[in-house]
C-alpha cells in the first residue's frame, strides 16, 4: 500500500461520478443497519424499499441497486445523493478505499474518473486511517 507514505489530496466537487457503477459493479454495499436508516430517511415502507432500492446478494446481505444506466438508484437528476445525510459507509469513505490506496497507479487511475482526486489540500493521514477503519481495513 503506497499510503501512508504518500500525501494524498482530495476535494469533492459534487460531480457524482463516484455514484456511477463500474462495469463489474451491480450494487453498493450496505453495512448492518444502513438499509433501515436509508428506508426511514426516505419514508418508504418495507415492500417499496425492497422493490425499488435494494438488491439481495448471494451471501444473504443487501445492497443498493445500480440501474441499467450504471447509476445508483439514489442519485437524483442533478447527480446529488438523495440520502446524503445517511449515505452508506461505502459512499462516505470514498475515495479512501483499500483497493485505491494499494498503489499510486490505482490512485491515479481512479483520478481519471473522479475530478476531486489530486485536488485541494492534503488530506490528513489520520482522517484517511479513520476512513479505512470504518471499512474494517
């Protein structure tokens, strides 16, 4: 892992690119309790929430759907998260994911998708470590 030796810069521009799935992404991971928090925030009943928002995963967990256009179903028409205050941990910790911090090449490859990577001030290593800890890394 090239972090923590590297000084990483990130400033979210609100572009919404992180809410668009990769070719191999079919859902957004949900940690325990996150689905319920999102459902309550949206005011959906369980049946509507299950049908419109969630996908059941092979390991019996749940995820948020990525639609046929590769967009998170919770992303609004202005590329804004409709559940931002209760967004999933996966979203909250982006771009400080272990797979993006493995190498400088991985970090820069993600920068081609996210215009906020390598922008703004250096992010404190303590903040990045906290994000990794939230992910269980």
